[in-house]
């Protein structure tokens, strides 16, 4: 039987949970997100998720987010209803970050700082405003690390099972937790305690994660690991830009005022004698960044590990402030400033009528991707309505991407657009146009690809939200295309794209 690792010296007792500031932070951030949950409209991913057929998995993601979107939209098909899980995830992030600070020895002051710092974090707040896979994943990495810290620092090895359970469940939303697992392994190998790697509890946690994730992993394996295909496609399209922006993005993910706090956490994890058994986290953080740079998929992927460093940093920063009113005011002011800027940038605070004249759309892609959809669909419906009756009877709408398709699916029926197709990502496999549909209202930026598969395409309009915001769809063509060469069985694979 493999040995169980025991600590040479038990750490001091934990401080009581700072219940009041923790609950206050949870209530405030949840109330803010709820109040803002109807603002700006559906995000493109929400529109996509709600139209995906039930499945164990999809080309570009596991099943959880689409399942929630379908289920909630079947009850109340409005943005605010879809966003309830994201709000709960943000609340969980605040709780887990606070508990992690406590687990590392944080007193009432450190926990209070952790709660309000997590609640004010910039990109998490923006993601928690909408239903994204990243929204549901906000609390996962800190929760896995919380379990690992309890196992390592508190001599409670059974918590490795908790880490495995959280990691296994998270694969139904994102497979990104594997990056954290690799980074933690690298940290343990580099700094120890290496005996943990022989612990039956750690191996049990890994096995539990694999068992819980088995249906999702089986789907991936049976379909040639489609998410790796999507990741490679993203890296091929945007890898250079992602790699160039990943390091600067570290300064923005939680908000610039919080950078000194999470840097203090990284230094403390590397140097504090009391944290010797969790020094692996100081190694794991840069390993995560290096893996993200190697993957080249998304520059926000280190966000989870920065939240861990933030929780750790609240302990030395609270100690630095102890008995120093000026320092306390400085830190409190930094958190308050971060909260104010984050709220303005991340939430739909700025009226949509003036949004295009502010910097917000340039720095908040979530906002850009949530604007103009009803107007775009009206334009598409007008183009189809203008077709001669004979052409209209044999016409279909085909869009370049899943956001456009989701918008037509949501808003089109009221305008006479009952069906929409797209060859983008998972929608390409869900349905294709019938063979007798020889007239196509084609929407979006892949028109050059469409021109190669139809005998003729004529641009008749361009998408215009009227909001003055330069989003992905803004200015994209709406064309009438005719006669797919060789029929849809030949044309559809040529239109298909993954990104």
C-alpha cells in the first residue's frame, strides 16, 4: 500500500471565517450582476448555446453550457434568465478565494481583502455578466487549489479526492483544468514535497477525476478529440496575437490595482517558510503562463491561477497594513478604484446610445459581442422578404458564424425566418440546407468562401447596428447567392470552417 504523506509540523489553527464581509461581498456582486443581467442583449455564445441540439459534447466544447442555455431558455427566453448560473459562479469565486486566503493563514482582515478583491476583479466580472464556458469555470481553479492546500498544508490528504472531484466535474464545462493539473505536477516535482506523488490519496483523486470525467472524455476520444482540433485552429488563426498579448494581459485580467497584491502572493508562496509545503504553487503559476503561450489559444487562460495568487497575496498585504491606517486606506482605495473601473468597463453601465463614443467596446469584447443582434436580423429578414415569391419559396438563410445563426434562430421567427443554417463549428454537423433550397440569403464575412461554391452571389446590404460600435458583424455583407455547385452535399463541406 502506498504511504500517506504526513506533515512534519502542523500549522497554526485557522482563523474563523470572516462571515460578514464575505456575505457582504457576495451580496453586492450578485446584486450588481443581477441588476445588469438584462443589459445590452444576448452574447453571441449565448445565442449559439441555446440552439445546439442535446449531446454529450460538441466540436468546440463540452455539454454543460449548452445544456444550461437550452434548459433556461425553454423556461424564460431572455438574457437575464440565461445569466443566473454565471452570477452564481461569480459568487462562488468570491467564497472560494476568501476561503483560500483563510486556508493560507489569513485573518479577518486578509479574508475581507480577499472577498472584496475577488468581487472587484475585472475580467471575471465581465465574464460573469453572460453565460460563457469561462463564466462557469471562474471558481474551479481556486477550488482545486483550495483542496490541494488543505491536503498539503493541513495534513488532510483526503482533500486530494475533493480536488479530483472538482476537476472531473469541471471537464463538462471546459477541459482547461488539465493545464492546472500539469502545472501542479510540475510544481511538486520542482519543489516538493515529492513524497506526495506516491500518496494513495493523490492517486485516488486523479482516479476520481478520470472516472467522473469518463463520459465526456469518451465522447472526445470517440470523435478524434475535437476540442484539440478547435484549439489548433484557434492557434493557427490568432496564435501570434495571443502570444504577444498574454503577458500584458496578466496586468489587466484582475485589474491593474490588484497586480501588487497577486505579485505579493507569488513572492510569498516562493519565500515564506510557513508555506514551504505549498511552494509548488509558486512554480505552477509561471508554468501555466508558459503552457498558455505554447497553446496560443486564448490570452485570458491564466486568470484562474492569478486568482490563486490574489488569495495568497491578501495574507501578506493584510499583515503589511496591520496597525497602519495610511496603508489600510491605500489598499482599500485601490480595491474600491478597481471595483469602480471594473463595473463601468465590465457591466452595461454606459447607455448603449453613447457606448460607441467611449473606450468600453475597445477593451470589453463581451460588450461588443452583445450588441446589435435584433437589428441585424431585421436586415436579413428584409433581404429575404424582397426576393421574388418564387425565389423566396426555395430560399434559406445561411450565416458565416454561430453568433449570426443564433440571432436569426432567436429573433427570426417573429420576422418570418423560421430556419437558419451555418457551417461554423458544431452547427455544421447539426443540419444543412435541403437540396431543393437553391436560393440563399448569405450573411457574414465568409462570403469569399461562398462565392466559390455558388454560381452567383450578389451583395444587397451590409449589417449595421446603428450603434457606432465596431463589432465583428458590423459592415459584414448580406448577399443573395444562387445554385450551390454540385448540390449541398458538395457545397456544405466547402463552406465548413472551425475557429
